[in-house]
C-alpha cells in the first residue's frame, strides 16, 4: 500500500504477490478495493497491481482538476505500470474500467502483453445501450435530489450491479465508493459516456485481447443484457470469440473465487507471450 506521482497526479496503489504482472482497472468509483478478494486469490501466481484512479478514494484530487477523459485515465494506467517497472503487463478492466483498458490497448500497446475487456460500458452500440443514458440521467437525478452525490452513487450502483452486489461490499470500501460520487458524476461520467472507438480502430489492435461478459447477462430479459451485447460488438470488432465468465456485472464482488479461477487459464496464456 503506497502512493506514487505519475502523469501529473498521485495514485494510491496496492501490489501483491510475485510472478507475471496483472493490472486491474476499476470502473465507476475507481477504488482499488473492488479487486481485493480476486487479487488475494491470484497473488499466489501473479504480481497483482490495483490502484485508486485519480481523485478517487485514497488518490488525492489534483489542484485545479475539473475534467477528465478516457485518454487521461489510460495515460495514468500506462504511467503507473512504467513507473513501477511492471510493463508489459496483462490488464483487466470491467465496465468503464474496460473502456479505459480498451484505450490503453489502442494508445499504449507497449505496456501490455494482453488485455481482458469485460462488459465495457460503451453507449450507442445497440438501441438498448442508447436508452441507458436516459436511465442513468433519471437514476442519478433522483438520487441527487434525494441526498446529493452519496445517495446518487448508491442508486447508480444498485441499478448497475444489483442490490446483492452493493450490499455485499465491504463496509469501508462502500463508504469510500459513496464518497467518490462528486468525481463520478461531476468529472468522469460525461467523458466516459462520450468515448467510443471506431470498428476500424479496433480492427487494427495488435495486443492480444480477450473479451468477456457475464453469463447471467446472456438472457435477453436480464437487466444488463445490453452489456452482453456491447461485449459481443467489441469481440466482433477485434475478431475474437466472446468468453463468458461467472455472474453478472460485478463478479469480483458476487463470485470472486469463481472469477479468479476462470481468469487463471486466460492470464496464463496472455502472460506467457514473449
């Protein structure tokens, strides 16, 4: 548990284990604690790096910082891997974390051996995903009216991941996450929602990628089936088969052991690349 200055900001990070390096990139609320259970399980075989994204939780907000972009977030991740001498690594991202890792693949391929992109929250891919933007505005707006950023964050997380996943969070982690609502909604969300690489850009990716989705989201009636569709779109763009992993949108909370075991053979193949 330490902090390091990179890319014009200070990032809190946690490093566990030994072996080939694996970076986990968090989505909404940006806390390293999303991955504590999975990182602990994989640390017997890998050097696992997690971090609080800039201005979230234990990473302080840079002076004068009022806007961000997916480019900036990917630059942070690349700079962190380089500064800690852990590049090239395998990077795993879920939700908007997968959006960041997609950008990392496109713009910083030299820091990667491979990437696992799970349920990237790209909007505009399908009619259902286009409707999500309106739902998010409603959920967040009602939460803000009811109690400001913490309440809006709770309602957003319950909508995105389900009540069971939210209630299964470690209480200290949950408190930090709820404290990140002003950054999530005031700084991050607009830039994240606007980012969408083109199929032509994705077709030219040179980093080996695995695209994954939650098996529970395969059913067209599932609340987050749109994320399964978005994952299939990305898999088609990079010309790889879609891999299904346990759970719905947040298996690191609901199925950490099953997720870790599903990742082992994938990480093994990607990490073995020269």
